[in-house]
C-alpha cells in the first residue's frame, strides 16, 4: 500500500507527463503549421511552374520536413542531435514521405473534377503524415528516457 507522500509524488509525475504531452502537442502543431506552410507554398510554386503534381509534392514535402526537423528537435522535444536520432528521423520521414505522396496522389484521383481537389488532397495527405509523425517522433525518435523517482521512506 502506498503512503500519502507516494500518492502525491505519483500524481505530480502524472501531471508533469500530461503537461509535457500537451506542451509538446501545442508546439508540434504550431511548428507543423509553419512547416506545412513551407510545404504548401513550395508545392504551389512548383505547380505554377508546370511540374508534375507528385514530383512537386515530393520536393515540397522535403522542404517542409527539413523545417519541421529543425524546429521540433530543438523546441518541441528538446532533444539532442546526433547520429541515432537523425537516423530514426530519416527513417520515419522516409516512410511518411511515401505515405504523404501516396495519399496525395490517391485523393487527387478520387477528387478529380472539383476545383478544390488539389488543396483538399494536400490537406488530407498532410494530416495523415502529421498524425503518424507526432506519435512516432514522441515515442521513438525523440523519446526522453523515463526518470524513476525515488521516494524516501
């Protein structure tokens, strides 16, 4: 049976974890909006230059990804750099790159004929990749080692 002090310490740890998750989620969304703006802006620019939509999306995704990595590594997850996190990040974004481009291509086809199909396909592709990225950035790429708090008797 836990003592009152242990209950307080456990609750404090849980609140700190929740606050950390909420803070990270807010920062991730804010920086994600900025990175998505880079992605979408580059995408629209390349489309206006006549590039094939999937090629334009691939280039814009890479530009948005670099922006997201720089901002999130430092200010969302407060993670150190180095080879291991960079490799995990590159692996994750390599997978979500294909998910993003594939979802975009799928919805361009499914929504063809509508004046807004390009923007909506982009939003759906971006949302899909964003959810995957946040979960895996937090739990795998930039995970923080859990600190075990000792409670003195």
